[in-house]
C-alpha cells in the first residue's frame, strides 16, 4: 500500500499541538476590520482548537 499523502491545504491551516489536539486560526480577521471593535479583533488573534467532532476528520488529512 502506498504512503498516505498530507493534504497540503489542511497542512497550511492546522497545526498539531504537543497535547495532540489540533489548533487553527479564527476566521473573519482579514478584511472589513473597520466595522469590528478592537476587543473583537483582539480576541480573534488568539489561536483556537478544532472541535472534538472534527478532530478525526482533520487528523485523517494530516497523517504525518
């Protein structure tokens, strides 16, 4: 059986943390920033974690 290839689009968006959970960036941070409050933009900068129900699906895309 051939090696499993990493899904390159997923590799650019998700990173596996030391604890095993998969981290992601929050959305809606790239444009229309004038309509968002400073508090909202500040909280959007912090990294997030992929939801439990999606963990297995993302791990399948990132075998290595």
